[in-house]
């Protein structure tokens, strides 16, 4: 293999999809690095976007991640580093020489630097802070001083602010000066002498204005902003709702202290969605790091809910044991327990999933708790009638006893109603108690359905058999 043979046309082919490109880069990079063809590997990386390079590096074996990263020019390395997962960032820091680390950290945006420092050991953070400029230390300390998961923690203090009395021409001069160090210049903010936020305008508005016009004449005074203690998810939803590129962040005195950009909002929503999906499956995880954790770490993340499931299922077993006389009398009743419990659990999970999603997206913010629960109860009744009728027909053909078939059908009807009510109401209860409603996960509602299922089933069976 020669040094030039790695320039695979497929990598630079514009018709190749982004997914295929990432796979090609990762596979070629791995082969070249393992064979020691560093110059060829460097050639593969050069035309690739920083985000795709970061994903390719994350997919490499740990022992060659640092080698791949070192092949990048310094400016591109800084961009790529901000896209890497924090665990890979930490591993690379341990492999770098001190000056390499300082150069990268110095050039990072303050919000990304604060996010990295959150993950690093305190000793490493102190060592890095010692080699940063006073301004960088202050901007990083400012962000780290705010509570985790708030707007203050993810905002960047690098933005463009203008004054009302400035002309458009003066504003452009300021933008040219600040653009190299600003997170974005497309959203511009206007402040008074005390740095209080008074208005905003877009770069489009500025470009189409006359040079002699003042900022006060063309700016928009209707402001949408957040405070430093506003939860991150609320900030992300605000950006999503209004299609903003950035939202200003103010302190308690309405002074502009930073902005949160749309790329940060996407990261927040991605992480929150991942956590909610994992929580719905009964997995305690920290975003996408599940597959990067150790085997024991994976077990710990999944063990809690499974232990709860084991304990609650044991309760269902106790209930079944208490009905030994009834089961001995009509043995066939035991054959329908899995059917009832599994169906009721699935119905409850459907209700809890749609309600949790509605709470997260605020799709049901204008609806009351009773309205949502009532609507799900009606849906549960209709589902129960349909499924119950099907269960009656199946049970009759399966066993040939209409009374047993009727018991199964009626039980399924009531379980459908109870499960939908529980699935709809519990997320609201968790929210009221201050817990994440996603904790009302599939294992949780399933175990409730198991216990409730055997109680309702045997009660109805005993009642119908006595009447008979």
C-alpha cells in the first residue's frame, strides 16, 4: 500500500451520503493508522467536516485515537475537539503534552470549555487554569459559577452588543472587530450604558439599513430572553419554538451576560431525548455514554429497575399463591394470567409514553390533568371493549367454557381502564413530586399492571364463579 493509495475517490465523491462518508473515513482511517501510513491517513482527514472527523475518531480503538487527532492541523483540531464526547476529550488530554492541551483549551469557546471542565478531575482543571489568560479564567469561572443544567452554564459570553445611538456604519465597524471572537454575528443585541438589554436585530436588518440610520431606529424592542437560572431544557424549547439562532441571557438586573446558540439547544434536546428513552426502558444512563461505559457500569445502570421489577413481581406471586384454592378449583384460570398482564402492561405503557412526551414538549400544557386522564380512560374503555371481545372469542375456542371466556374478557376490560388511568396519571404525579416523569418507565408501569392484573382477575373470577 503506498502513501497515495488511500485517497479513495469515494471519500471525496459528493454523491456519497454523509453516513456512508463517515463509515468510509472510519474504516480507511483505522486501516491506515494500524499499518502506520500516517501521511495517507492525514490526506483522508483533510476534506472531511470536523463533526464527521470527531465521530470517526470516536469509533477508533482507544490506542490510536490520539494518533489520529495529532494528524490534524491545529485550527482544525480545535474544531474537532469541541465535537468529541467528553470521555474521549479526557482520554486525549491525558495523552497530550501540556502545551498541546493548553493550546486546544485556550482556543475553545467558553461554554465548551466550561462543559469540558465539568467532566475533568479538579486537579487537571486547576493545572489548566494556571496557564490560561486572566480573561479566559474569568469567562470560564463565570460559567462554572452557575448551577448545572441552567442557561448560565451553557451560555457563551462571546457575542456582539451594539448601542442605540450608533449609526449602522459604526455598528459594522464594531462587528468587524468582534467577529473573530464572537460565537455568532447573525443575532445582534442592543444594550444601554449599564449594559442592560434594550433590543435586538438581525444581521439582515443591519445590512439592508441605510448607513446613516441609528441602531435605535431599526432595532426590535420586543424582547424574548432568558435568565441565568432558566433551566436548559426551557431555553432549548424557546429556541425551537421561535426558530431563533440564539437567545440572550440576562442576570437579575436585566444586564446582558451571554447568549445561548441553537447548536447548544440541539445538544440539550438530543441528550434529554436520549435520557428519556433510556429511562422509559428502565436504564439509568448519561446520554449516549451507555455504550462507552464498562461492563459493570452497564450492569449498574440497568440493575435498579430490574430489582424493583423482581420485588414487585414477587408480590404478584404472593397474590397468586393466595388464590391456590380458586386455581385448584378452576385450573384453566392460570393459563390466561400472562395474556391479561402483558396486554394491560402494554396498554399502560402506551398511555404513559404519550403523556410523558406531551409533558416534555408542552403539547398538553394547556390541558388539565383531569382532561388528559379522562381522555385516556375513555380510550382505555374502548380498547378494553375491543380487546375484551377478542379475548372472549379466543378463550372460548381455547377452552370451550363460556363462563371462563367471559371472566377473561371482563377482566381485560377493567384492566385496560385501570392501566390507561395509571399510565396517564403517574407522570403527572411524578412531576408534582419533583421527579422526572420519564422515571415512570416501562418496567414501572408493567410491574404495576402485573400486580393489578392478578388482583382484578382473581376478584372477578371469584365473583363470577360464586354467582354461577
